[in-house]
């Protein structure tokens, strides 16, 4: 019980932060601060140089050292951190309420910045939107396809059934990641960012329908033989009524677990595609192209904060794992 | 006799599948806007005459069925076309890359099975081992593969003791033992990453299958007869639990080419993975098609081997399949 509560809380926190990226992120994902490439996370202070403790945290201004590699704080000016700041900017997308930000002209980079001085924390939140939305959309496509095809196979039987199942076996046999890359290989390379996003989600969805289809078919085949279904049919229930009223409710638990299995799988697939440069492209942030910066030797050796996307990715993956565990236990106990 | 018939049917199905894959990839490739020479047109150092000659040489402007038939006829003799980007035959380009990938993925897969099965058996037998291994595999399962690879690379780069990228030191002139040693060192990071990513699956399957069998009545009967615990586990329980493991082994053979792609790209291992990604970007279609065909060939062959092993191991399947 306790573990499932932790799972749900972690899940909601992560997804809430990512869903409301505009509120939690202090900066826009593509806002560049060319003066601060690869700035480390800004230290937040409670105590000033005189030793007094402030209730409101503050940051010092940062400036690049003469070697242009490291940064140091200039301790003479402090910029208080403001909460629930309402920002009005020229672009409508980034104005509005922010949870926190340092008073201008100070900067608060919670997780540091990348090579263009873009705030990594904001980019992780906005990038999460793309990755998770791609995962969700792909899951919906895969489940919809799987349910429809699996139901047709399970209800119709005969030649239709075996044709669909051969197709599903093919889909299961092929390594889905290679299938994904192969399909991606034969699609246009450079498309507008939004189009690419839908393309990637659709490709993911089309590679993942086989397992849900097989499961749905299996459940339907056994559900069709149950007493109350046979009785309903005996009373003259049509196949559509039968499916909607009696069979679909038995399929739903399978679909729920499949959804929780598929979403993280598709998120990781989107991450892998974008990591290879075949998914979301700049200036769009996605977890994949945040990780892609870790392919450079200099970034690995010198800028540890560039690894924060990895940590976030692990947390997200872990929360789905816990959720799946508790869901499986629950479905199991209901079934018993 | 039955086995031979069954195998013939499976091989025929595989051939049909490969034909389907090749037709599909050719058709898809013709749908894509642009080809390798379109980028060349922007290069002022390449004259229009050269370009026209190249297009003629490579037959880019032929009709699709014509190109497919031409490719198909050559493919039967082991010639999979010509790589535009590398300016060499695809088959000789891929051969070297394939052996590198198989070295990496084969080592990792072997390691996963050599470690996974004993630990799985162990954890099915002893409760404390079960707790540790289920906790460990849960932790490993919840960390995505890409994260494992990146963290390992970061760790070893910061340590500064492990070579990274490529397969041997320098220009690869070393020979004999030093070459093998260098290859082994270069293998370490990607193999470690792949093993960590693949281990929990084998471990969990082994442990689940063994646990189920150990609760069966015939095991209790055997125990009652005073058969030693080791013999009980290995001689009586393991063969009974082997079926799902054999299927899984077939799947892992089938995935031999696909699994190592990300690890290869990140660690710079010169296998099929980086070549595949590069060719996608360069629109080097014959390479892409050849790699797609190769991976489907492995998938079909791996599944076939898995089924044949199952056929050999379990008399029940032999009877039902007839």
C-alpha cells in the first residue's frame, strides 16, 4: 500500500511539473543567454556576507572568469528570488505566472545552462512535454490499433483471425527498435518540428500494436465462453451489444496495464530517436536531444550538470515502474 | 521427417517474409524526397556533367521496378549494390561492420546468459537470494538503457583509464595478442552496458520459471526420495523449466543485431549501428536496405533456431506439431 502511494505521488509530481512547464520553468526553453554558456547551477543563498540569515533566498550575480571557462559569483550585488512572479514579455507563450525567478538582471539557473546559455531546468521541463506527449500519443495509437484489430480477430475468428495474428506475430518477431529506425529511415528527414513530432509518435504507435492486439484477442476468446456472455447471446444479443456491454469491460484491465507498460517504452523510444537526431529537432527541446549533448567529450568531462536530464529520465522511468507494479497487484487482486 | 517438413515450411515462410521486406523497403525508399546526389548538386566543385554521369552510372533515374529487379538479381549473387557515401560495394562495407557488431552483441548476450541463468536458479531456491535479485533487477529494469550507457561512459571517461571509441588503439596496426588485448579493453564498456541492460530480463524469467516448477508435486516427490538438492535443481527442475527460457534465448539471438545499436553509437564502436544511422542521414539507400534485410534475416533465423531448440528439447511439442 505504502509503495503504491509513493509511486502515485512521485508520478503526479513529475507529470504535474512537466504539464505546467510554463509555470514551473523560470525561462522559455529557447531563451539564450549568450553571456553564460555552460554556467553551473546558480548557488542559492540564505545567509549574506555579514552572516545575517534572510527569510527570502537570494542569488549573487555570476560572471565569467578571464579564462572563459569557469564562473564566479560577484558578491557585491544580491538578487532576491521572487515567488509567483507575473512576467509580461513580447511573446505571449512565455509571459504569465512563474513559480520563481531571480530579480532582473540576476539569473537563477537551477540546473545550470547549456552551450547557448539556455536554462537547463526549463529545457528539461519543456522537453518532458514533448517526450511524454509523444509517448502518450503513441500509446493511444498503439492501443487503439491493437484493440480494434484484436477485437476483430477475437470476434470474427477463422481466416480473418489467423491473418491478423500472423501479422501480429511478424510485428512481435521484428525487433521493434530496428523496425522503428527502418520506418524512420524511409520517411522524410527534415520536416517542420511539429510535423516531425506527429510523425515520430505515429511511427512509434504503428510499431507497438501487436502485443495489445494479441492480449485483447486472448481475453476476448476466453470471455466469449463465459456463462453470462453465452446467456446474453442466447437471449438474442447482437455482436455489437455483446461486445460493448459484456466483453469490453473484461478487456479494460488488460488495456490499463498495457498503457502503463507502453508509455515509458515509447517515451524511451522517442528519447532514443531524438538522441540519434531522428526525432525532435532544435530548437524544440526533448529529453533525447538534451541527452545528445552528452556525446561530446568536453561536456562529459567538464560539465556535470548536463547529466541532470539523465537523472530526471531515470526518475520518470522509475515512477512508471512503481505504478505498473501496484497496478498489476491491483488488477490481480480484482481478478482473484 | 516431421521436423524436416516443419523446418521447410518455416524456411519458406522466412523467404517470403524477406521478399516482402525488400519490396516494402524499396517502395518506401522511392517515396522519400531527395537522394544522395541532390546534396551534391549544391557543391560548386561538382560539375553538372559529372553529376549526370554519376546519376547514369548508379541508375538513379531508372524506374522503380527496373531498379528493384536489377538489385534483386545482384542480391542473389551476394551483391547488395553500391554505397554512394563510401564509394564501395555494400557487401564488403557491411561484412566488417557485421563482424564487429556480432563480436560486441555476442559477447554481451553470452555474458547475460552465463550470469543470468545460475543467478536466477539460485534466487528461485533461496529466499534471501530471491530478495536481493528481485530488488536488483527491479532497480536495473527501471533505469533506461540509454541512461545506463551514458552514465557508464561518463564514469569511465572521468576515471580516464579505459579507452573509448573505435575498436583498437591508433590506426589499428597492432597484431596478435596486443590487438586482441586492445579489442578486449575497448569491448569492456559497451559489453558492460549491454549486460546490465539485458541481465534483469533473463534473471527474472529464469527465476519465475524455476519457482513455478519447484512448487510442483513431482519435485516434492523427488525430494522425498532423498535426491540431493543440486541434482534436484539441475537434473529435475531445470529441464522442466527450460521451455520459456529456450524461447527467450531464440528471441535474444534474433535481437542480436538490434540491441547493441545505441551502445555502439554512444561508445563509438564501429558496428552496424553507427553505419545505419549515418546512412539514414546521407540517404545512402543501398546500405540502409542491406542493413534492414540483414536484421530481418537475423530475426527470422533467431526465431527459427529458438523453435528448433524447443522442438529438440520438448517431446510434447514434437507430438502436437505433427
